[in-house]
C-alpha cells in the first residue's frame, strides 16, 4: 500500500526562494525538435522540399518532418518553418492552422511564449502519388 504525504507548512518555508533554486534554459535545438514533431500532427502538411543555394531540388520529402529553425530569447521563442501543403487544401487556411497549432504545442511542452511563426511553403503535394505515363 502506498501512502502519500504532503509537506508541512514548516518544510515548505525551508525551501529557498525561486530565484535561488536555479534556472531552466531550453535550447534552440530542443524547441526545433518539439516544433518539428508538432507539425506532424497537422492534417494536410508534409515535409519540406530539399533546397540547394535557395533553389528547390527534387520534390517534397513527405516522409520527413518540416524543417524548423528556432530562436529562444528569455521566455519567448520565434520559429521559422519550411513545409509542404496538400493540394488542393487552401494554403492560407492550412498555414494559419499550423501557426496556431505550433504556438499552442510549443508553449504546452516548454512553457515558452511563441511570439512569431514564419512559415514558408516549399511545395504542394497530392494526397496520392501521381505517376505519369506516356501513352
């Protein structure tokens, strides 16, 4: 049998002040991974197209997650997201949904306030793969 005890008021008073307990720092790369994972939860969004010198090469990479860059400053984070959108979904509505979802999920997991989410749509993809054939 497990019993649960609550600290007495005297033992709570013995704890150091919040400022004296230490600091929690969440790195940019941690926020990037959390945001990239959160993008996979959004309907109609896929991986970003590969780029070389700023030019898209090949097609979008639906198996991979979106590319996310984060900048954490104090208690806020800014995100730069590169992703693809399913065709014929409305791009503006899909990206706005993605923006709201990212802000909510990153805040939920990290406690940071996401002040800005810049989204670049690198490609449109179809729900099913289309194979072209010469007839």
